[in-house]
């Protein structure tokens, strides 16, 4: 879709979100120092991006499954920007409909400015009804709200000091914001795997962040992305993502789970190259680990021994 299928690799950081679906046991006792050391390791290992999630508040009915540990994405990415050098900074994903676009633009433009142009703005519709209700946002309208918010953010993160947007949900002009982003165009990657999310990614995004689609579902999703963009006459480069199975570089001496891909670096690279054959441009990886040290070791091994074989 406007670019060759070279596979970049990124990572959703641990610690900053601790859903029971994926958090390792050691993360419960981890904190800011651990997050910084892991981010530095990711930067050294040549990862294209590091990512953090976004939830404002978790209702009691979901707390056991989701936990209430969700670091703020802007504060976290800004903190990590200051301790890394080249890795890009991805919100995966920011529920931007919960906030006025001028507020989001102020935060993310400042982040891009301070980091020297390393922001990738990942956006999604959100799924926790109580968050929307608490903030006075219509949960039922979240899809339409996100569609318009992406347009508003395009304007507010563009080159104009005084951006303008006139829509159903938001209306602004004549209000200046500086600093401007360092990038001429902040990439917007749209998250989600529903038909509406895929359509939104195709027509409004610079990339797509699937929500855990297994390999066998990706070809149909990618075909639809291509078809929608072709029908709309959109020819700009577009980044297709995928989230891989859990990984462990080498032979684990503990139970890493049936779904985890483990083994020699060459074998792992061969398995991951199959994503490129499907039309994927970047894969988001997650390593099984029992400690911060083991995760950093896995990160370094992947960067040194697996990544060189991904192209």
C-alpha cells in the first residue's frame, strides 16, 4: 500500500498497563525506574517504537480483569522521550474522543516538539462505557465522534498556528497554539479490528493497528484496507501493523505457554517474516519474562539476533 513490505518491530511496554490478559507477575511490583530501564533497552535494540495505552478510569466491574494500572500516555511518553534517543513514541491507543481536540493537540504537539518529532499518534474509539459517562461524552456516538476528532486533530496538529475545524461535535478557529509539532505531518495510526475501525483506518489514517487479529484473519482485513483506499483514490503510504504471538528468544527453561513462539533466532525470524508476506509493515512484539532483567535480555537478543533477519 504505497510502500514495500519491510518489517519494522515495536513493543507495547510492560508496567504502564497491567491487564490480566497480558501482564507478567513481576510487573505488579514494578514502577518508574523499571519502565525507564526497559525503554532504554528498547531504544538500544533498534525498535521502531515503544507504545503505551490509555484509560482514564476503570469501573469496579472490570477492575479484576483490566486492573486499574493505566499510566497516562502523554505523561509517560514525555518522561520516556527524555531518557531515550531515537525510538518513536506511540499511543496505542489514545481514546481521543474523551478529550477536546484542542486539549489533545496541545499535549501531543508539545510531546512531538520536545522529542524532536518522534510521535506516532495511535487513536481508537474506546470501549469502557463508564469512562465516557463520567466525562460527559456520549458512548453511543463514540465512532462518529472519533471520525470527526481525527479530522480536528489533523487540523490542530498541522502547520497552522491558528487551526480551524467546523463540525458537529467540535467547532474552533482563531485560537493559536504553539509550539507546533516538530513533524510536518504527525502520523495517525487507527486502532481496532471492527468493520468500522478498519474503514476508519483506511480512509482517515496513515496506518492500522489491529486489535489482536490472528494471522489467518489478517489477509481479509488487509485486502479490505487496500480496496477501501483504492476506491477512495488514496495513494499515500500506509503502514499495516500486526500484533505477534508472545515470543521467547532461545529455549525457555520454564513454561512460557502453548501459544508462545520460542526457539532459535533464525526460526523466530522465519516465522515473523510470514507477516511481511501477508502485507504487514510493522509487528508489535511481546516477550514472556519473569523479571525486568529477563525482559531486557530478551529485548537485546531480539534486536541483535532476530531483527537482522526480518527483511
